[in-house]
């Protein structure tokens, strides 16, 4: 049965292929809107079809409802099948190139007969693309570097997809088998992308595990690849591997299956095969080691620290007292200020900064100075309605190409908190980018640099800086650098965050939420900070409100 995301993918595919075929994009808005709706829907479409309630969902009209019904009931969509006969779906792979949209692909296809990435690359190399009106050598070079970037992609899964999928599987297996089931592997270590989902079950019955995997409904191709390992292919596109562990060795096997491979190998070299243990805690105890958190099991140095009880105390989600970068429906967010505040209260927070985009970023419905002042009235009202949460008047201020900010200093001075962001020119040289960010940090009103590199994992490499200079100026000016918790960004990434922390730079972990549910992405940012060896004292938003306000000096 197709899940909501698969259905949304097909709607998007239909819209993209129709547009490339020559359909008026306005007539396709309904499909794209419906796809967005499905992505955020809590209920399953299958259920809604069964109960005949699809048209009750805002944004789903009778036409799309009939389409979804067809897909759910027959597993296919005849109109999409026909369209794929007319327009090659390989065209869609070109949309993965940063900066290439349906408009460009349409022209490559109709004017040059290009149908896939390989042909596009060849045409760009032969200087054929620049023959198109409006294209030049610069666009060709950009296409080539974009394709080179795509070719490095690994087919791995974002931790933002991998962790929830592994959690659900562990829960289902544990309920069916009535034994403990733990997440292991790179998911447990909170790697930013994962190649497979590894679990360890406290049961030596691999056949029962395989049966339970089949019942979960998320896997195909289930088999026993070894007498004690059940595997299958997950709908998300990666392999699932479940180890059937003797309950007496559950802890030691969990250690081995958590990795990293180099880390476990180094431990085995120092301690031999290691004792059999029912729990990981017992395993470490038997080795006379301080328990090493999974996120730190990449660096062999941690073994030495654990030996002398010198591991850092890592930050936890429960240390976080607020979120300092998020969006409301005043810019491109979906929640009202009041809804975001209420959601923050439910999460036990003390404060929240309403940091909508500044006016210059047209694409995200930026807030002009005039509307900013109107927003403050609403923020004050919400502050009275949800007194448990202190809402800060903030802004995600756009950094222009020359390093100047989108709002004048007088306006910045009136804000409680200023988050500065670079969204453009991220492909400029390291010198230029460093100079630009230094200029921003030297503005006395700027408190936080959001998603500093602007990378999108496996899609856009992001900017490169002379980090030593950036850290030095951040320290000097008291600017906090963000770990953006959105699993597509995780920016700063773990290694750079570790360097920043060692240099004494204050970090801040923000979700950049555009809706209420995305406030829960915090754990991915915390995962990055833990991998970077950061404790609560290294992160601005672990501070109580009074000390935060003190730091802000406002
Ligand atoms: Zn941003
Ligand atoms: Zn943002």
C-alpha cells in the first residue's frame, strides 16, 4: 500500500512531467499544493479513502481525491503512466542539479533533445547549452559542477528519515517478539546520513525476527543472510539488518553493532574480544571503562578519555530551554505566533524567538520594517496569552552580497535578538565569504549566524570559510554560531562544530522550524553537538531566560 509520501511524490512527478510536456504551470498548482498537503498530513490517505473523507482535507479537491483513490485502490495512476510514455521520466533527474528547475529542463528537452543527466553533461562539455538563448558559458560551468556534485551522492538516507524509521521498527519488533530491541549502527551514533538501519534484538530466534519484520509491512525481500541475522529492504530505500542476540550477550552485541567499525576494532585490539554482557553498561563496567556515548564512538581518543573517567558530559535534548531561530506565518512559516508559543510551552521551553525573514528575501515573503512593527504588537499580545514563554522580537536578517544587512542599524537595535543569514553568493571564493561573514559579525547588533555554510546535505555543498578567522572574530565579537537542527542542513556539521567549541566559540542549536511539528527536529541538532563533544555550557540556548537576556544585553 503506498504511503502518503509515495503518493505525494507521484503528484509532484505528474506536475513536473506535465509542465515539461508544455502544460500551463497554473493548471498544475493544485497537484503541487496537494503534494505539500500530503507531506504534512497526520492521517494516512489510505484510511481517508476507506472512510470517504479525502475531500474534507483542505487543498484536496474532487479531481485529486479521485486520483488518490485510484492510486490507493489499484496501486497505479493511469494518467501518470500515459504521461510517462510521452515524456521520459529520466528528465526529472536533471531537477536534482542545484539551480536547475522545470523551466530549464523543458528547454533542454524541447530545444536540444536532451533527456537525461548523461546527455546534459555531454552537451555542456561540447558548449551546446550556451547556444540556447539566455544561457552562457557561466551557466554551462554551473551545470557541470552541479552534476559533479550529484555524482558524489551516496544513496544514503538522512538521519531525519533513518532515525524515525528505525524507532518505529524497533517498537514494532519489540511489541511482536516481547523482547528488548535496540537501535544500533550509524543511526544510533547520529551520523548525518545512514547507509542502513541496524537493530539488535534480545532473542536468539532469527526466524521469529524475520516473521515479525514481514508483519511490520515496511520491508520487502526479507531473508536470513546468516543464521543469526535477518535482513530486508526498507521502503525508504536502505537495507535493514537485525541481529538475533542471545539475551546474555545483548549488551556486548549492541556495543559491537553500534560501531563505528574502526572504533570497535580498536577496542578489540586493546581489550581482546571483550566480555559477554547483558547490557552495555555492564559491558563497559567489565572493561573498567567509563561508558562511551554512541555519538563519540568515532574517535579512538575517546577510549583513552574513558579509561581515566575524563569523557565530556554531553548536552541532552532536556538541557534545551528554548529555540532562537524559527518562522511564523508572518513570513514563510505555517504556524501563527500564538501556535508556536503554545507548542513551545508544551515542550517545556522558557523562551522562543520569532525570527521571520527580513523584507529583502522576496522568495520567503520577508517582513518589511513596517510589518515588523505590526508583528511586535502581536508578539506582545502572545506574550500575555502564554505567560510561561517569553517571546523575543527577532529577525532572520538577510546578508547582502556586500556583507551589509537587510535592515538599518536603528531597526536592529530595537530587536531583542538578531539572527543573520547568508542565502546567496555561497559559491563565492573562500576569501570573499570569510570577509563577508566577518563584516556581519562585527555589526554589534548581530547575535547569531544561522546555518553558516548554507549547505543542504547531498544537494548543495554550501560555502567554505577560513574557519580560524571566523572563530576568532566570533569570540571577539561574542557572536554565537548556529547548529541548524534541520536534518537536511545540520549546519555547522559535527567536525566544524567540534573545532568551534574547542576554540571557545559559543554555539546555539535552533530548529529553524517553519511549523509547529518541526520544533521536534531539535534532537538532530543536539545529536550533532554531542558528536562534536559539546556539553550544555557550550550552547547558548541551554541558559535560563535571565542569563540569556543578560547575554543579549538588552
Ligand atoms: Zn535561513
Ligand atoms: Zn530560517
